[in-house]
C-alpha cells in the first residue's frame, strides 16, 4: 500500500511543483509576436485584451515585433488596423496551456486575414 501511495503521489507532487515554479517564474505575462506578412503598411494598429491595450501608429510591410501582456489561459483579443484605405477589425481567441505555450503569434497575411496561435519557445 505504501509503495502504491508513493508511486501515485510522487508524479502528482512533481507536477504540482513544476506548475507552481512555472507560474512563479513566468508569471501571467506572455509575449505576443505580431507579424505583418503583407506587402502593405498598417496604420493605427490597436490590440485590446481583457487586461491590456496596445497602440502602434505604423507597422511596416513584412515587419515583426514583440510586446508582452498579462493574459489568462483563454486569450481573447480584438485587433484593428487601417490598410489600403480600409479599416480592418477582428476578434481572436485561443487557449494557452501553462507549461507548453509561452508565446502568442498574431499573424496578418497578404489578404489582411488575421490569426492568433499559441507557440512554444
């Protein structure tokens, strides 16, 4: 019986310890890597979430940059920008798994479609 308890509780204890250490070290902030893969400059880019707001006046074609925000395990953001004389707006949602996902990649493609995906290092 004692071996069974040790066999079951040891992996569970290691998992709890790992999650606690990860949360303490990483906190609730995640890096957003924002990538403009289009051939068009983006103006007045705004990114809003439950606990953050970010504005950038201009994003050059094929530019990528990184910003860090506090997020929950389910990330909901709204993205808006001007390009080609038009205003684009989208609401994006994804789920982060604590140890696996450390970054979020927000992509704007050639057709001004947007996507938000969690990534690892």
